[in-house]
C-alpha cells in the first residue's frame, strides 16, 4: 500500500510526482499512533514551538482536533460553548454525549455577525450552572478577532472548582511566531488548544494540531480519543508539511510575519483612502465588549459606501480581477492574506478594489444584516437528538416541537436551531422571518423551509 504503486498507477504527471511522497509506515518512517521514534521527535518539536507541554498531529483538519477535545470529556457533562462555534463542535457533542450550554455572542447589529463573547456572560453562566466542567471558546474567530482570553482564563481560575478551558484557535497557528501578533491561547492560560495549521502556515490542507497542558489528562483522555478518531493510514505528505512548516516558522517565521505585518499596515491605510470602503482595524474593536485583538492578515472590508453587496463585490473581484476572497457578508468581504503574499499581490488587490469602488459609487440602499436569533432551548442533548427517530412536517405544524435538523442562515452561518432544540414561539416567528430574507439556509433538507424535520413526538 498505497495501491498507486509509488504513483505508477496514476494517469496524471502532477499526481504521479505528488505520489512519490505518499508513502506509509515502512521501516524508518514511524507510526503516527505509536508515540516513539521520529514521530515522537516531531511531536515534541511541535510542542516546543508552540510552548505546549504536549502536542498531537492531526491529518483531518482542525475539525478532528475539536472532535478529539470533546471525546476526551465525560458523557453527560456540561460544556459552555459559543453559539457561533465552528460546526465541528456539534459533531463533538454528538460523538461524546456532552450537553452544550450556549454563550450568547456579541452580535454587531451593523455587521449581523458575532464578533466575540465577553467574560461577564461567561462568568454569569458558570455561576448559574455550577455543574459546567468545560469552557470551549473560539479565538480568533473567522474574521481574525480574538476575545479576551487572558481575562477569561484568569477569571475562570478564580472559581472554586476545576473548569478546563479548551480553545479553537484554528485561525491562529501563526500567532506564536511574532510578538506583535495576537496573544496565543496557550499564553493566555488555556488548557488545550487546536490550530488549523493548513489555514495560515505553509502546510497542506487538513494539517492541524492539538496541544494540551495537563500531561496526565492529555495521555489518559486525549491521546486515546485522538487515536480512535485518526485514520490508520495518515497522509505522510501532510505530516511532512507540518514538520517542515514548524521548522520554517522557528527559523524564518518572525521575519516573514514582520514583512506581512508591514504590508498589512501599509495597505489597510491605502484601502481606507478608497472612497466607499472601510477596513476593520484594531481601534474599531472598542465597539465589541470582549473583542481585544485583530489578526493583521485578515481584512474585513465594509462596503457601505459603494453600491454593491458582499456577494456582488466578491464575484466582480473573482471574475474581473482574478482575486478570490475568503468570504463575504451582507455588506462586507473578508480577504485573507498569507505570509507569502508579496507587495505586488497586495497592490493588485488594492488597485482592484479602487477600480471597482469607482465603477460602483455609493447611493443604493444596503442589504440589512440578518437579525440575531432568539435564545435556543435545548430539550434533548445533541447525541440523543441525533439517534432519535424524526419525521418531516409542514412548517406551520412545527410550533412547540423539537427540531431534528439544523437551520443556520448564511451569512453569517450561526444556527438558530440545532437538533434537539425546541421550536418555541420566538423561534417559529424567526423561521417565518428567515424565509422572507434574501439569504441561503444551511442545514434543512428543504431549503425553502416549507417543511422541517422534527423529532418524532
Ligand atoms: C473557527 C474554525 N474552527 C475550526 C474549523 C475547522 O477547520 P478544518 O477545516 O481544518 O477542519 C474552521 C474551518 O473553517 C474554523 O473556521
């Protein structure tokens, strides 16, 4: 194995070349599941680079690190989770059988997006639910906004019981390598952290890692969960790319990140001089309690002074300027730069924005962001809901029933319903409101929402 015979069986030259590296556990190459030899050495070097006591390589993205975190928890235990967490948390709750308690997000009425969570809400919830054993947070979020992890960790440590702080830092794998980038979750005091290394470092897709600070817990609870969830045929190219990236970042990371930081400062300033456009800067975070720092490589650009919505701007950038943005919102686009974007790449993006802004000057009414959803009410824990029988009913008949599918308006993609949650009067009214909005819905089998799947009463 693999059956491509060192690439010979692959019809395409490029694939054949890639396949040269696609080897498996032959002598000298170690075994990812056996913590010894070269794999162990690479693992310890990774931990060192991130300032972690222990680390594990993931070959199925940050998602699998989040699944591992959840699978290390006690079934039935309660976990505090931000409602806007990446959907992998939900799979984690189904796999492990934990009960989520949701932290309200600081939703910006201007952007319709959840910018952060704040420490007061977290402390209040930890006090009202004295049985919560774990706090799961996302920082930075997709937009590059970090929450005040240092404050949150310090407040949590003052509570008179053990609460583990787990952080999805999928978008912050580059933070440890330059002092002027946001503080890392481990520095802030988190117990376990996931980095989606492929997102911000020179790493092949799916490369990610999980760090743990409590060695006993890590070996007893996390390693078995990780091994159970990880393929027995891990991709060596992905593993090698993570090891090389770790070495590259140790040697050159600070220099490369400094260059990127300077380009970011220069071009954020330049983009802000384009009439009709506004880039989110760290100074703007003052408007969101709990939001503290901003990744300089994420550019969240407000389009309210041009007559285009986010989707239109993203499509013109792609079709006419060969620029692919990461994401768009109602009146925004999110551009994501890397350490490897050079001056000419930033310049191209800036010029494209300027040209489009001149072609589409402001004046048209902007698209209203989606209103935040009412508070969710968990009736069945996600695992129970997942394994329950369900039926499809007309939307008009779902009031007071328990949802069996997710409904998440996109953008911003924050679910208003998850399986196991009550379709209360407020939620029902919200679903009726969503149907009338010019957005797509993620989750429901029937996208028009004329029918919805509920747990069989
Ligand atoms: C905040 C966050 N966490 C986790 C993930 C999952 O990452 P991956 O695609 O590496 O599984 C994503 C993916 O976009 C994400 O945005």
